[in-house]
């Protein structure tokens, strides 16, 4: 929930931001360094609260607890230590302009918990927490990585929670949905979007739309009760005393619902005369984060620092000495000298040097398009990081499909494809990396000559 910088705003996240998998070894790794970087960036952006979600626990507790000690606002009301005490702050109260917001964090089911951690059922911790927090704040927000069904259940049971920001891995961007008096919404995973929710808050704490939905719900309930009463009256054993009591109970229920509908139907007139204010309202957008967006220099510096650390970490890997199915250009040179000489003049031949110049020759995300592989063959992480120098280039076998090593031994039996289909080029010349790639035009620039 953020708005333009100058307006009072909250910057919160419901978690699952640190890792992409459920388990990561604790210790130096690209994943660990990236996670530390994300925490640093969020801190630099002055995040107000982040709930701990299952994917944040993937490397254990150490990272979270260290950052918590340094002031990072992790929240979780249901991750407990061995003595049943919360491991993180359960709730944070934060002023947004004149409004006091209570922010509660709840962690969803974790597949394998770090040692010494219990995951408590939210049903055991939430009621008391709501009771306590409601008294201290105007708006109550829940950051939740629980399942969509559990979030619905919470909204049904606790109208005191005005807003649930979810972190479900499968729901993507979710337009705000009103359940009872709670808005449920979420932003897609892994920072692809920024969700902006602008709220016009009034003291009565009721969403305008919710009133309308509540009313419809109530009317449906009244219809159902009428139908039930009618059915009961038609029964033969109508005269039995216990049955009469039963009908009485249902009729009483009906009266309550009728009364509630009457109350809800009264117009909400703003102003002191009626003692009521207009309902709360909101608007929202999901802002796609693009590479073309301006980067804050401070954040860019952190990103560069993380990349350098990963690069240094990966530099020290050593090869397992396995034999790959491709040879690299040195193995083709003797029989195809004309094409090799030509290829050496293309930028493909220097693609790896480009990464070295950038200090990113050991960044896993960059390597697949800047080294020798073969279409359809995916190099593993360790293989990419320990390629022999002969394969540190975009070479012949990136374009010419075939088993290069076998072909060099027996060219007649193992053929290489001469033509290079557009989709091979596009596997590297993606929209993201090269948005004005024209196959026919570019093909002319790199086609090896006959001879
Ligand atoms: C020992 C010599 C030798 C080596 C080494 C060799 N080739 Fe060849 N290559 C040939 C011969 C001979 C042919 C022609 C085969 C045919 O016509 O059946 C050929 C054909 C080709 C063709 C097809 C050309 C066409 O006209 O259809 C391509 C592409 C090719 N080689 C690529 C490579 C690549 C890439 C490498 C290195 C991985 C390589 N070659 C290594 C001998 C070699
Ligand atoms: C394995 C990935 C890969 C494949 C496959 C690939 N390229 Fe490239 N290409 C690159 C990279 C990386 C660069 C930039 C190299 C550098 O300057 O560091 C590049 C640069 C180029 C350039 C020079 C820059 C420019 O845009 O003028 C041309 C032309 C080009 N590629 C054409 C092609 C064509 C045509 C194909 C398909 C026949 C193709 N490439 C296949 C990775 C690839
Ligand atoms: C999906 C394939 C792909 C990936 C992944 C990739 N690149 Fe490239 N890169 C290309 C292609 C294709 C070009 C050539 C396009 C052009 O120059 O217009 C290129 C060009 C470049 C250039 C420009 C070369 C020059 O001299 O103009 C740099 C720098 C570069 N890449 C660095 C990186 C870094 C750093 C990473 C990792 C963060 C990376 N690339 C990841 C495909 C890729
Ligand atoms: C970026 C893609 C690319 C790379 C890298 C590349 N080639 Fe080619 N090569 C082509 C294209 C395109 C043609 C022309 C195909 C056609 O005529 O349809 C070609 C043609 C050839 C031919 C056939 C020439 C003929 O017409 O007789 C051979 C042999 C060949 N390349 C070998 C190599 C060798 C060896 C290397 C590495 C040193 C290499 N190629 C690197 C794209 C590439």
C-alpha cells in the first residue's frame, strides 16, 4: 500500500521475497547473497513491514534474525520458539498521516521448518491479537502467506481486519475482492509488479462496496429462512412441542436478519447530524516494473555490489573434468578454416570477453547466451561456471545443430546442419536483450562464407 512519495503511505510486503525454492543450503551461495541483497534494498527503501513467508525461511533462521536485530521489520505472529514465544514481532503499529495502522503478519504452512521453530495455527493466535490491536489503531491490516481459503475464512470471521494482503504463489496479481468487511488483494510474486492501493479512509471503518454486498448476502439469507419456515409449517408432526420450539428459533433468526437489513438500508448521510460518515473507498493499480525504469543510484550501487560478490564466489569453482558433447571453435578450425576466420571477426567470438569486461563472467543468469552450448542442450550450473576456455565464446555449435565432437571424428556419419533457423537466433536475441532484432538483416552479417 504505497502512494506517491509525498502523500502519507505505507510500504509493506507479505513475504516470499527472498528465495525461489523451498530449501537453500545455509552458507555462501548465489541464492544467499541475493537474499541478503533484497533485504538491503528493502531497508534502503524504508519498508514498513514484511511478513515472514515460507520461501523466506528456505535458508534457515539466521539471515532473518540477523536482519531483524539490525532493525528490519519482519513480522510473524505464528512462528514460535521452543517456549512458545514469537520469534518475530507479531504486530507493528505505524502512523500514516493521522491514521494509525495496525499491521499483523501471519506465516503460511512451511514444508520443512528450521530447527527449534514451531508453526502455530493462526486460529490460536489471531483472535487475542486482533482484540488487543483493534483498540490501538484505526485500520487493521493482515500480511498473510496463508492459503486463499484460509484468508477467506479470516475475512468471514474477523470483520475487524480491514485489509488482507496475501502472498499466494499461484494467484498472481489479484484485484481487491471484498469478503464481509475485508478487502483481500495481492501483487504477483518476485517483484514483477508494484501494487498501489490508495485508500480514502473514514472513521466508521466500513467499505462502501462491502455494505452493498453484505446487504445482498443478508437478503439471500432472509429468502432462505422464509423457505425453511414454509417447509417446516407443511410438516405433519407440526403439533409436537419440540418442533414448535424449533420453528420459533428459526423465526427468531429471521427477525434478527430482518432487523440487520433495515439498519443496513438506512442511507449513510455524511455529517454530524446523523452521527455517521461516508463509507471508506479505494482505488488500485498494479505497476509493472520494467528495466527501462529509472533506477535510484543508491539501489543500483547495492545491486552492483551483490553481483560482484556472486562473481567472486563463483570464480573459485573448479571443473569436474567431464566431457561435453561440443568441442568449441578450436576443434572445427582445421577442417573449416575459412568459416572460422570469418567467425572470428563477428561479435559472437567476443561475447564472453564482454561479460569479463563487465565483471559479470560468473553470473549464472548471463552465461547461457554468452558461451558455447548447443541448441537443446542445457548446461548445468556448475558446468556453466567451470567451462574450459575453448567454450567461453558464442561458437559454431551454438548455431550449427549436431554433435560437434562426433562430427569432427567422423564428418560423413555425424552431420552438422548448415542452415540456422530464426528460432535459434531468437533463443538469445530475445525481445528483452535485443528488441530490434531482424532475422534476415542480421543473418547477412554473420553467415559464414562458402569455401
Ligand atoms: C575432420 C574434419 C572436420 C572437422 C574437425 C569438422 N568438420 Fe564440419 N565438415 C567436415 C566435412 C568433411 C563436411 C562435409 C560433410 C558432408 O558433406 O557430408 C563437414 C560439414 C559441416 C557442415 C555442413 C556444411 C554443409 O555444407 O552442409 C557444418 C555446418 C560443419 N561441418 C560444422 C562443423 C563444426 C561446427 C565443427 C566443429 C565442432 C566441425 N564442422 C568440425 C569436416 C570437419
Ligand atoms: C548463444 C546465443 C546466441 C545465438 C544462438 C545467436 N546470437 Fe547473435 N549475439 C549473441 C551475443 C551474446 C551477442 C553480443 C556479443 C557481444 O558483443 O558481446 C550477439 C551479437 C550478434 C550480432 C552483432 C550485434 C548486432 O545486433 O548487430 C549479430 C548481427 C548477431 N548476433 C546475429 C545473430 C544471428 C543472425 C543469429 C542466428 C543465426 C544469432 N546471432 C545467434 C548471442 C547469440
Ligand atoms: C537471453 C540471452 C542473453 C542473456 C541472458 C544475457 N545476454 Fe548479453 N547479450 C545478448 C545478446 C543477443 C546481445 C547482443 C544484442 C545487441 O548488442 O544488441 C547481448 C549484448 C550484451 C552486451 C552489449 C555488448 C556490446 O558491446 O554492445 C553486454 C554488455 C551484455 N550483453 C552483458 C550481459 C550481462 C551482464 C548479462 C547478465 C546480467 C547478459 N548480457 C545476459 C544476449 C543475452
Ligand atoms: C551466429 C551463427 C553462426 C555461428 C556462430 C557460426 N556459423 Fe557457420 N554459418 C552460419 C550461417 C547462417 C551459415 C550460412 C547457412 C546457409 O548458407 O544457409 C553458415 C555456414 C557455415 C558453413 C557452410 C558454408 C558453406 O556454405 O559451404 C560451415 C562449414 C560453417 N558455417 C561452419 C562454421 C564454423 C566452423 C563456425 C565456428 C568457427 C561457425 N560456422 C560459426 C551461422 C553461424
